[in-house]
C-alpha cells in the first residue's frame, strides 16, 4: 500500500514568491514614506489656521475699502447709493465677526482635525499598498498564463 504524503509548507514555498513579497513590502514602505513626506506640510496646525484666517480677514477688509472708495465688485459703484454701501459694509463687518468665531471653533477642533488627517494618511498608504499588491498579482497571473506548461 502506497502512502501519499501531503507536501509541507517548506516544500511548497517558492523562493520567487518570497522575493516578490519582500519587494512588495519595500515598495509599500517607500510609498508610505513618500506619502508622509509630500503631505506633511498640509497637516492642520495653529499656524496654518492663523494664516488662513488672516488671508480671509484681509480679503474682507479689502472689500470694505473698495466699497468705501466706490470700487467694489459686490455692488456697482455707478448706481449704488450711500445707504447700499453702508449696508454692504455692515454685512461684511458681521462676516468678519462670524469669521472670528469660526476661527475659534477651528482652533478648538484642531486635535480632531489632526487625528482625522493622520488616519486619512494611513488609509491612503494602506490603499496604495493594496494597489501595488493587486498589480503584482495581476502581473504574476499574466506571466504564469504565458509560461509553458510542464508535462
């Protein structure tokens, strides 16, 4: 009676597959490092929020100055009365006050935004690794389909 042995893991292991997995791991690590390096500057910080707030504040103040000079893009200076200009200035000043409240809210929510940004970065890196793995499987499948069959 002949006994058939199931092959062990060591007999099945393919050295090419092992090397491909190492290459995949290295590529994933490099993609992750590149992703972190390229997106590090976009991370929410108090400085970036302050710069954004200052920019929007400057735009609002510039519009107020344009309205006072009669050069506004929001109302036509040729047919705008003084009352319309004052209403526009009041509305923009209220926007500036609201902008300060939004800035405070953004500063209070900054830790949550930073955690969300970090989790997003990790998810992107993970998905890039999955994409590289899927590409490798596809290339391997195509390569094996053109390989001559052993008889």
